[in-house]
């Protein structure tokens, strides 16, 4: 989402590099460009004005930090102020002292509310909770069925009733929650804020007294999202926002404006269509990503969720013993996919954002996976047995040419040689520090 803003801000800082101690004129010119970049990203005008004023005051009021260049000082100030703009610190979801915790999700139609209910339930289960999904949207065609299908995919219960009102459905669900310690209410939305919807949501909130009321905000709607968030908060006293479609092509203005304008924290962000594509929101990490600094902590968390520690240890042992084969290659590719789209993963690595020529060819990776899957277990274990006839069979099964099979095998052998050299270089260095094990030998 923030690619355009990141490019512009990096361009501003690049022009400042090499100037040593910055003058007031240097800072003034840089902040004019920062101001334009934020406005072009659809950030609220008042928010931009206050943000630039704070950065200017700090930048002109302090000397260059020892051992850092002037531009690094300005980058640090911008990073600090972006973090503050996004909320300053993590805002955790609150749980009731006695179960069940009731989370009421509300928002407009098309914001991804029902899908977010399922994503939140999946997130809750990863935290050791036992959630119950409740279908309170009886107006949108197939809304109840959509939630039931999502519940089936997750293997979670969905509470639904017919011929009754949403406030009654919510009350019955909480009363009959049974072994569920979290109840997630999927309420009805509209195409725009209207009185009937708000009255119904107010009644549910008044009757149920949810532990948390979360507003789903479509990040693609820009400044409109900020306006309707203000309207909702004025009526419902929203506890937090869930920004959806943060992986889209929007300019990011809603994410950078909504916390400052409403005073309500962002608690979660949706970063994809899959049911595990919901992350807790970390202001400091988001500020780092906007400035192209990467997000190593989130990368580590993704790796820890996706990678089985026992299998990782076994994989490392194979590498050290030079027994890495195409079966291992296939398994590592699958584990890498669990971490999410590779473009997202690369974006979390510091400095990778500057490599504009770098492209992740997901289709090529899929072709390579199909190629390996077209081999027998013996062929994956020992690719040297692949003669001409076997290669033709593999090529036909994967829908590629024999030339592509040869090229892949050559690349794989080159990679094995490189790993062998790397592992040989580590020998004799004594006891190594424990480090994060990433797929493909990272």
C-alpha cells in the first residue's frame, strides 16, 4: 500500500545525504517535499500540517546526533513522529475478566467485515481461545451462509437464528455460548452510515455490553474512511479499528490519518484474502516499513508460526551433512509459502525496498514446484538418475520444456554447491549462536 509514499520519502532523504550538518534551508526544502508526499498519499490536511510542524521543530532544535549524519537524524525524527501519528504504542485487544469476552464487529458493506470475523476467530484460536461466530447480519443476502461456510473452513461453531432480530440473536448467542470463551458478533452493515443501522448497533451494544467494539475500515477508501469512522465513533464509542485491504493499491491516507483524527487506536490490519492474513498492528513497525527500513520482528514472528522447529533442526542437519535433496527443496518451498506472499516477505527485509529491479516471479516458483512434484521420490532424492526419458516425462507432467528441466537441475546443483561451501566455512568457528532458521537455509 505505501509503496508510492515510501519511494517519495526515500527520494527526499537521498537528496539530503552527504550534506553533513543540515541547514535550516535544507530541512525546509525536505519538509516541503515530505508534506507533498503525505498529501498525495491522501493523508488528512490537518494531520499533515501538524506532523510537518512537529518534525520541523525537532529537526531545527537539535544538533546532529553523535556518530550519525544529519540525514539520519532527520530520518529518526520522521520515524518517531510517524510512530506517534500511528498511535505510538501497540494497542492490545481487551479480554473480559470472566468469559465470555464479547467482540462486536461493525462497519459498512464491502469493507470485508464478515471475512474479518473469521480471520479474528482464527487469530483468537492461535492465542489459545475458543471462539464462537455469531451471524447478526440478517439483511444482506447470503451473509449468514457466508459466515457458516467460513466457520466450516475453520472448524469453528457459528450461531445463527431465523425469524428474530439481531439484538435478540446476539443476546441468545452470549447466553448459550457454552464452552466458547470468546463471542464474535458479525453485525449488519450498509452502503453508507444511516439511522436505522446505527440504532440497531446501539441497541446491541446497550443490551450486550461487548468487551470490545471494533470498526472495520476499508483502507482503500481513503479520506471517506476517516469521515465514517468519526461518525461511528460518535455514536458507538469504538474501542479500536481493523484496517482491511492493507495489501491493496490504496495510497495509505486512511491508515496515517484515522488514529490522529479520532483518537481511536488501530488494533489489527488485514493483509490478504486468506483466513490467517490478519496481524496485530504495531505503530513502530509500520513506521519502519513506510520509511523502507523493513520489519524484521514481524518477519521473525511469521517464520516462527510457519516453521516447525523440529523439522528445521533436521533440515539444518541435512545441510551440514550435504544431504539436501529435492524432497527438502519442496518442503522448504511449502514452508516459505505459509509465511505469505514472497513480495510481502521481501518487503520486511531492511534495504530490500530499494532494490526496484527485484521482482518476485510467483508463477516461476509455481512452475518449479510443479516440476519437482512431477518427479518420483527416488528422482527427488537423487536427481542424477534423471536421464533423457525421465526428463521428458517430468517436463510433460509439469507442462514445461526439457530445457527448463535441465536449467532447473543446473540451478539446484549450483545452490547445493554454494550451501556446501557456506557450511564448510562455518566449520571450525566453535560454538555458533542460536539463530532464526528460515526456509532455504536462511
